[in-house]
């Protein structure tokens, strides 16, 4: 009996808050926001809200488990961004409940399952510009998982239009080699899934005139050459003036000579160090000629004289 009383008191203490009402889903350009009405019950503190979701995977393979929305637990606001939680093209059940201190409300579920393919696609915002013989189409605020279908044609030849598919991450389309002087028109729409034919309405037609590559760059080349010549002439003039008007003391300060290395100067003092053992040893020797050599020399001189006399006669 006591346990029943305690259980009734506990239940009474918890389930005294009314459940949130007017739960709805706003999904525009693949951004999904769950909304509900603020609780009107009296509460002596801030009312906090928590959100859960259940996909087909949790429903069929995990015995109907509910998953807490990570960014929407005990929040004071009355909306929850579920863009990154609802990451597949399956059906999702969604629910929200309120908390005031220890008191909790019952869960309030969204009226029917939500699928992100039901999002409302808005007309894309585009900017069309020209550069020489090309045009560029820039986009702003595209859905993350969508593509943009861009139709480009020469004015008066819409049946020969070219269609380009641009991913949302690209953010711009560049079309080159267009006819100079012609007018080209552009129209774009967001495409969510080509198989399901989910697309937004088309933008208004934007037309631009192609000026041509020469007209766009006609002034750039001579201007660049002129600026280069003027800059070079000014630099040379400044350098010449600084050399001519440079005072000797200033020139020595800014253009000082580096001292010549000692090894390159003249009057080298080269000395060869030798050891006492390497000095050449010299000694005077007296030579005396013997008798036999002197006699041989006399006989030789006499023979030479006789030979000379015979030639005279």
C-alpha cells in the first residue's frame, strides 16, 4: 500500500506539465526545423524542451529506439534545427517534450512522418556577369545536397540552348568562347533529385551582351607597358642622381671599399724553413796532377803542331 502511494505521488509530481502543442516541421532548401508552441503552464523556472527522432533504421532494426537530437536537449527555445540529424531519404518520426524542474510533460509527436525529399525548394539567387568573351553565373544560398540546372542560349535561338548541371559546392558557372557582340540569356533552377523530378521554379531570364576579349583587355596591355617604362626610368634617374650628388663622406659611408686581404698585398716575405740536416755540406779538395798525365798532354800538343806544319807546305 505504501509503495502504491509513493508511486502515485511520484507520478503526480512528474506528469503535471501539459505536453507541447502545435508541433510542425519547416523544411526549406533542405534545412529542416522542428517548431512547437511555447508552454503556457505556470513554472517557477525556465521551461526546457528536448527533441528525439526515429528513422526507419531505428524503427525496423533497433526495436523502435528513439535517438536524442544532440543539439536539442533541454533547450529554452521552441525550435530545433535537425538538418544534419535527418541525413537520409527515409521517413522520420519526431517528438518533443517539456521539463520544468523535476516535472516532465508527455511526448508530443509530429502528426505524420517527415521525409527530407518533401522540402520546399526556393528559386535560386543568381548573378550574371561578363568578362571578355565569357559569362559567369554565380549562385548564393544553395541547398547542400542539391544541384543547379543552368540553361544558356543566344538570344533568338532558345531551341539551341545549352544546359549545364552545377553542384552546390561549385557556387559558379563559367561559360567561355561566346560570340562577340551577341546577347546571351540565362535561366536557372534548383534540382533536388533528377529521378523524382523535384525542382524549384526557374529564375527570371537574365540577358547580357558579350563585349569580346579585345575590348575587355584593350587598355590593359598598353597601360602595363607604360607603367613599366615609367617605373624603370624613374628608378634609373633616381640611381643616377644619387651617384652624381653623393657627397664624398656620404659615398664613403654607403659605398665603402672592402680592405684588400693581406694575402694579396705585395712584398711577400717568403721564408723556407729547413732543418740542419737539409743544408748542403761543402768541403774544399786540392787536386794534384801526376807525371803520366802531363807527358801525355805534351805528346798530344806536339802531334797537333806537326800536323799543322804539313798543311802549310
